[in-house]
């Protein structure tokens, strides 16, 4: 949607903002953040139970909502 509205250059900047947000939240050596598809990301949280994963995702959502993505 961002690419269609603002162009691929802005879309790429948004992806960089998102990836930096992911790395701030999932920062242990065993955590892996990766782009999985065109608009999909994957975060692998090693040695993390369901409760811990939920906490990480809640922080991630909060962090993404607070981003000031330029357009």
C-alpha cells in the first residue's frame, strides 16, 4: 500500500524503520528477525515460551505504533 501511494523509495525507507524496530525488541543473540516475503516479516525467538513471545510482540506493536515514518 505504501509503495502504491508513495513509491518504492519511501516503501524501502519504511521497511528499514520496521527492521530497526524489530532489532530493538528481539535483540538476544538467539533471536532472528527476517523479511519473509514482500510485506511479511518473521521473528524467531529462541528459548521463549508462549507468554514471553506474547510480551515481545506487545512491545513490538507498541514500538511500531510510535514510529514516525516519513512520507
